[in-house]
C-alpha cells in the first residue's frame, strides 16, 4: 500500500514537471556555463602490469617485457606476476590489465587505487605499447608497467552534454 501511494505521488509530481525536451534551451545553456568543470574530462590511460615481489626478478623480466608483443606480454604476466586475472578465459592480450586511470591528483580520477609512484610512472610513458623504463616499487611489490591505451583530455561540448543536463534539471525540479 505504501508503494502504491509513493507511486501515485511520483506520478503527480511528474505530471507537474516539464519533460526534458520542454526545458528551455537558455536554462540548459545557463546550467552548462555555470558547471563547465563537470564537463572537462582528464586524460586517462589504460595500463597493464607484471607485479613481482623482488626488484631482482623485476629487473630480470623488464628487458623481455620491453620487446614483447601483446601476446608475449600476457605470457610473461601468467608466468611471473603475483596478480593474476580471475578465471582462465582471459585473452593473453588482456593479462595484467589494471584498468583505466587518471593522472595523480586528478579530481576526476578513475580506476584502481594505485599509489602515486605507480601513477606518475604511467603518465611518463610516451606511446601506447611502451613499457616504463624501470620497475616501480610500491611497498614490497615491483611493477613492470605497460601503457595499453590512452584517451586524451577533452571538454564535452554543449551539444554532447545537453541531454544529460535536461534530465538533471527535470530531476532537480521533481
């Protein structure tokens, strides 16, 4: 019964609030202009790593890693890394994937919780496919890091953000 009453109240509220399409463009533009920072997306990088427990082992692996193809990289991860993928169905090219990260200190950071030293190293790698020049220590672990993807920083345009702003304005009015 409470759910039925709640649904009835929501229906009544929605009937009194304009649809997203009915929100005036000047209101949408004003929201966009006053919230510009929300539409700036930082550079993001996808990274893969071989993680080992000793610097000596990392140093022994890094030269092979630097010249490896994506498939060979996956074989190195499976053979040496203490961090393994869940399940055995992971393609070799995706072994060691740590996900997508933003630069250290970036307020719109994403991805796994990596220490700043590892993030700094990731953002020093120039080209997709390159391996960072030396192992990066994080506590008792040593990371051999490979850059596997990059999305450049950008600002979403008004036209890209318009629909989500219209929906947000309707939600606020409800």
